C-alpha cells in the first residue's frame, strides 16, 4: 500500500503547538500514522461533512482524505469538547 501525502493546515499546526507537552508527542505520532493508513481502526466519518476523526486521549484530529490525489489534509486538532465547534 502506497503512502499518502500528509498536509497540515497552518491553523492546525498552531493548535498542535498549543497542546499540553505531555499529550503532544502521541498526537503527532497519530497524525504521522495517517500517511500510511488514512482510515485506521477507530476512525469515524463525521456525518455533517466528508471528514474523518481519530481519537488520541482527550484530543481529536479532524482530517479529510483525497484518494485520487492520495493525500490526507489535517484540518483541526483540539480537545474533544471544542474540536467540533
């Protein structure tokens, strides 16, 4: 299986930088894993949009997948209470 190109919006980069230091490494690791498998076990499709989300503790990573261009775009990263707003 070929890898997908991983893209992260600048706003999502800022959100990653705001995460607590103890949670940041595992969240970044989870994001990097999306390049190899954009729909890992535990990912869910969001009903309102053509986007997916994966969980990492209390944090969520919202992203979209383009199979034609083989790319994953990370749209938003945040705490589970605030990420869907």
